[in-house]
C-alpha cells in the first residue's frame, strides 16, 4: 500500500516537471515568434529578405553583396512641338552649326548719280563673262588696255556694208577704237559743257568706254552726217536696215530704246557692238541687251 502511494507521488512530480518544460517551450516559442514578426516588420514586411538576413546571422548561408540594380540611361528625345526652342540650344560636346544666313551680308555697293560704283578703281585685267569682253558702268577696263580696232569686227562690217550698198545704203563706221587717253579728253569736254550728270547719260568715263575694246562701231550713212549721233538715224531707211540686219554679221545695237535702266546709257541708234553671229542672233531674237544675255 505504501509502495503504491510512493509511485503515485512520483508520477505527479514527473507530470509537474513536464508541464513546466512545456510552458517554458511555449514561452520561448512565443518570444521567437514575436521577434520574428518584429524583424519582418523592420524589413518592410519583406519575408524573403528577413529570412535571408536571419540565415546569414545564423551562419546558414554566406553573405553575398548584391549590387543594387540601376536604371538604364534612356535618351529622351526632344519634343519639337512642346519645346521648339530647345532645338536652338547647342548640345554638349558639339560644335554650333553656323548657317550662311548667320553671316553678315556684304554691303551693297553705293552707286552715284551717273550709275557708277563710288570709289571703284580700274582693274588690272579686263573682264570676260561667258567668254565675252564686257565694258560698262559696272565692269571697267584697265587704263593700259589698248587692243586697237578689232580686225574681225572690221572685216564683218565691210561685208555688211557691201550688202547694204546693194540695197542703196552706203554705210560708214565713223568712230571705232578709242584709247583711254582719248576718252579722258572727250568725256571732259562733254562734262565741262553740260555737266557730269548730263554727260554720264551718253558719254562713258575714261576706262568705262566700250570703244576702248575696239569692238564698238559708231555707224552712219554717207552724206547724211547731219543725223549722225542722233535718234533720227534710227528712223531713216539706212538706220532701219542696219537694225534689222546687223545681227547676221555679228553686231548688236548696244543701247536700244527702252533699255536705258539696264545699259546705263540713252538710246543710241548708231552704236553697234561686235559679239559674233551666234550671240548677236540670240540677243536680236529676244530683243534684249548684252547685259541681259550675260546675266541669263
């Protein structure tokens, strides 16, 4: 009977100890769970990150440093419609583009009352455009340019005069080549008599005269000297024949009526310039001038 009581007391003692151990385990488990929840909360409730760090601290895995991912650089195109002014800004490392429009334009030459460029000096060489020698108020000749009368122009004039004679017109070239020195004296006489402004309408300043090229022929009818150097010659039968046929021999009326603003000189029905048959025929067909032909 005593032995039975003793066993019963031993069983109760063992049960009490087991209960204490269970209570202790539960208490520790509760603490661990509470700590785990707090740890997850510290890591922004990232469970994977939290367990990863716990594993590292417990030595279960090696600590690997993970480089943070970086966003790739994206080139943002300019929105032309929203930011049109941005296109004018220079991009770093690029040279600014300079257009021809940004350059300062050359100032236009100043022309005086006679149609000449102020301050223009005579050149050292004559000017050829489209292989044609030009002498006008824009393109002067050197003072030393002295070719004399053109032999080719004289030959073609003689042929033209011979044909005109068959129609009863006796043509003559009463003024052809003039030297720089001769033109200097001639212009001075006209300017002294009527003033430079008036003289500039019909007489060239020295160096600007087409007669200095040796290709200009002042033409009139023999025994009709009274209408030489006048518009009346152009109304005569001989003058009309010349105007209609000169191009076939390489001559053009150099200063036609109605073209004064282009040639720079008054109408001269008697002044003809040798340019060759092809060019003369083209100018005649278009009723143009040498300036218009050379600029076309």
